[in-house]
C-alpha cells in the first residue's frame, strides 16, 4: 500500500482524515474562503518587488475577458511564448506542467492568469527552473486565488531564497492550499529554520513533501520543534535527507506531543538503533500515527526489538515499513510477537521484504494472524518449502472465487459485496483482508488475499469491487 499519494502518500484507511478530497469536493477541506467574493480586499505581500505586484494588479482590468485571452496578454506582457497545453486544459481541475521548461517568466504568465481562475485545483510545476521570480509570482497569485488546493514545486532548486518566499506566504496563508510538494529543492538547515517557523503556526497545510533535500541534524531539530507545535499537518514526507541520531531523537520528541500527523516517511535516512529506540517510545505515547516508513535507516535486530516495545501497546499504527534495514529473522520475530501480544493492535501491513524467513517463522506468523487476521507481513522469501506446497499457496484466488460463484449462479461482484456489512462496492483494505480470511465460502490463505488485492487493485487504502461489473 502506498499511503503517500503525492509520489505517487499514495493508500488510505477509513480512519485517515488526511485523505485528499476529490478535486471537485470541498466538503472535507479546512477552509470556507472558496465562496468568498472576488472583490474581497487582501493585504499585499510586504516583499519588495514592484514589477511582480504591478503585473498582478494590471491583470485586474482583464478579469472580464476569457482565460485564454488573459493568458495570451500575460505572455505578451512578460515576453514568453504561450504554452499550448495550458491553453487547451485551463478549464480542467488538474493542470500538469511538469518538465515544461517554463522558467521564471513562463511561470509568471501562468500565475497572472491563475489570479482569476476558478477551475484549476491542482497545479503541477515540477522541474521548471522557476527560480525566485517564479516562486514570488506564485505566492502573489495564491494571495488572490481561493480555489487552488494542491501545488507541486519539486525539483526547482529553489534554495534558501525560495524557502524564504514560501515561508513568508505560509505565515500569512489565507489561501485554500492544503497540499504542498517541495521535494528536491536543495533546502538546507537555514531553509529548514524558515519553513519550520512558518509551519509552526500554519494549520492549513495538511500534506507536505520535503523529501530529497539537504536537511541534516540541525534541520531535524527544527522539524521536531515544528511538529510539537503544528496542528495541521497530517502527512509529512522527509525521505532521502541526511538525518542521523540527533535529528531522529528531535523528530521523535516532536511526535510525542503531536496530535494530527497520521503519515510519516523518513525512509532513506540514518536513524540507526538509537533512532529506533526513540521511535519505539513515540509508539507507546502517540495515538495518531497510522503509517510510518523507516526503510533503509541502518536498523538492526536491536533496533527492531526497541520498536517492538512500542508496538506492544500502540493502538493506532496500521502500516510499518522497515524494508532494506540490516535485520534478520530474529528482528522479524520481535516485531510480529509484539503485535500478537497487543490485543488492540491495528497493524495491517509490516514490510520486512528484504528478510528471508524459515517455515518455523511462518508457523509463528500463522498464530499471529489468527489473532489479527487483518495483518499482512511482507518478507523476502521462505527457506525449506517444497515446490508443491509453494504452488498450493499461490493457487489463483480469482479462479477459486469464480468456481464458487458459478456454482451458486451469482455474479462475482455479489460475493465481494457480501464481505462488506454495508454492501458497498468500496471497502478498506484491512477490513477486506480480515473478511476474506474469516469467510468460509471459499478457502483462501493470506498469500492468496495479497494476490487478490493486486488483481482487484487498491488505492489509498481502499479496494473497489466495481471493476468486476
């Protein structure tokens, strides 16, 4: 499951309020300004850039003309060739201009146009060399546009000055923006300080991607302090930075008192066993986190043992990814036994898919799954298992179900709907896995359930049966 749908943050569960609303639906958003009249006066940024301010203001006289004409006028104003894709899709809810080579002036022309646009809710501007001038134009636009909800400015090498501009906006954010991607922008410690200061009091941004930046221990300390104060973030991606023990401890200290964050990705860092100890302590106290990815962080069996102490009492975590950590089956046993000892565990997925296990481990896991049938443990492979038994584990589950429904003379979709107490065509993955294991109409094991989920397809933690119709 991929709970980070911005990488694509992205499987959700039924209890995750961070779930991105469909772009046409504003019921779940944290703002009501979308209905504000266009004439509402808003305070202009104090940043000195009269050229950008002038151009944004100059567009006001064009508000009565169409969006296409306004964009063409803006392109003429800043001296760039219009992007035909933008013209052709400006009435769509999602505008994907990733890798278009817009540059700062091309970005400015789009920002000028978006001041009065009410249809584009998601704007993708990854890898466009937008630079300081482009960022400033976008932030100016967001002071006027009450409709844009998601913005991707990843891989634009924005650096310290870009972070400063974004931070200034976040400190006085009155827009509808709730999802912000800033991956791969060469943000370092000073940038972390600026962004965290702004985010400490910002409650509108719910999903933030700061992966593939240059944050190290000092940056981690700033982020930890921010997490202790922030009451808006529900999804935070900090993967592929340079965090080590100091940063790990600071981040975990912030998580101790955080009451809103549900998804955290700190994979591809250097938490080590000391960071695992701090995370284990967090799991004992935190009742909000449902997804943690701490893959490839140098965590050994010792670290797994420390994390397991938290899993023994945690009642909220559903997904824990520990892929590519140097642990063996011993560490894996610590983890699954801690889940078994916790009758209130909500764990649905444990990813240790680089660990090779034995048949004895599988027998232990069978006992764990008898207590927690919603659980799926991903491991690398099995030693000492006969090919005949392997084949039986992977018998096509759809074929088994089809045989049953043919005998009963019912559509396959009716079988799946019967698993859901509400009779709905959509069901949380954990509930589906549990229902499939516990139903007695078609004998299916957990390996086959995993295969079944792949065939049915899952998105944001939900499985949809409608594809069977």
